[in-house]
C-alpha cells in the first residue's frame, strides 16, 4: 500500500463526508475501467453524483489504499480488483480489509475500545493525526464506515466494537471475517502497547510488518522475528533521520539503538511491561542454553 505521509507520519489527513457504499461503487467503476482508468468527471457520471461528491469518494478511496492517481485519471490498486467480481453483500467484508489498515480508524477503534466517548475520540484523533476535517465529520464518517464493515455497532446509544457471529454465512466468508477480526485485534493491541503518539508515528509498511509478525508467530516463528526486526530497524533509522543522527554506518538494530542512545539519552526509565518482558526473555534464554549445552537441541 502506498504511503501518503511523510517520515513523521503527522501530515494532515482529510476524512471526507461520504458513504462507504459510495466509495465502493467508485472503486468498482475504476476497477472496471482497467488500465485506462477514470477521470473525475467519469467517476461522477458512474456513481451519478456531483463532481464535488465524486471528489470526496476518490479522496477516501486513495487514503484507504484502494486506488491511486495517475496524471488526471484514477487506477485501481491490485487488492481492489476483487470488488466488481463479487456480490454487493460481500462488499462490507472487502471494505473492512482496507478500513482496518487506515490509521485514523485504528486509533478510533482503539480509543472506543478503551471506553472513551465519541466526542473525546474525535477530539483526540483530530489533534494526534492533525486531521483537517471537523470533529462532526470525523464522527459521522468513521462511525458509518465502521458500521458498514461490521466492525462497529450502536448499543443503548453508545458506539462499540462488534463481534460478528453469523451462522448463516458461507464458510469461506466466515473464515475471512475471522481472519480480519484477528488482524483488527492485533492492530488495536499494537496501538495500545505503543500508545497513540508512537503508533501515529509508524509508517504503514512498518505496521504491516508488525501485524504480519503477530499473525505468523505460531506457524513460522523465524519469519515472525525477521518481520518484527525489519519494522524495528526501519523505525530506528527513521528516528535517527528525524533527529539528525547519522546511522548510515550502523550495522543492524543493535548499533542503530546504541548510536541513538549515545546521541540522546544517558539513562532509560524502565516500565513494568518492559520489566516482565525482560524476565520472560531471560527464562527463554535459560531454556535455550540448557537444551543446547546438555541436549544438543537448538531451540529459542
């Protein structure tokens, strides 16, 4: 997915007031146009809306990573090409795949999950991510998009995350929903662990490496560690660039971290969660060393 943010990941987002279905219809038309693409005027004609409304649909679809602009036309991203091939009742599931990668929505869902009111959530989002839209539009768009994709629901006037349990849904759809649900939980966990400000700093590629690592840690532990390592090293080198610390000579994560530490900090404050993680890592190392020395088994 193409990144529309700078290295700081704090450039302004603009969340348009537009329905999720209109976004999907827009992307459907652009997909059907193939490599030729559609102009703004052609999108407006396809969705039977004004140029201004079509422009907002295009803006949303670009931010969600569904389409891209090439000169004066719009072309579908590869992941969107399934949209015109399936029935419309499946559209909410496909829309969810893109929505739960969208940084404003991940933060939105995480804050709601903590129990913040909608007013608090929208105010915090607008501040943290420098969103140019007003809080009413942020509220309306993200809530309606979340409901459309079956991530959010209203209960006694309160917006909450929804657990999907539909026994009538086809098996492959249930598996897709389960997979997307697990992925959203991972993204919310990562956001909570890092805190809002740190998560908003991450680049989309870094987030995707982290999510992939958590998804595959049981089936492919080595790849999971490698993916997390890629995200971490990219993060460290970007921090160095933003803080004007030259890491070009650093070889790997350890040297990057040491050079940053030498340039910025004399001591670290250790949090409770960091302490327990160090304790667990130490136990893992003790087990690994024992098995290698006495059993000739190489296990981490």
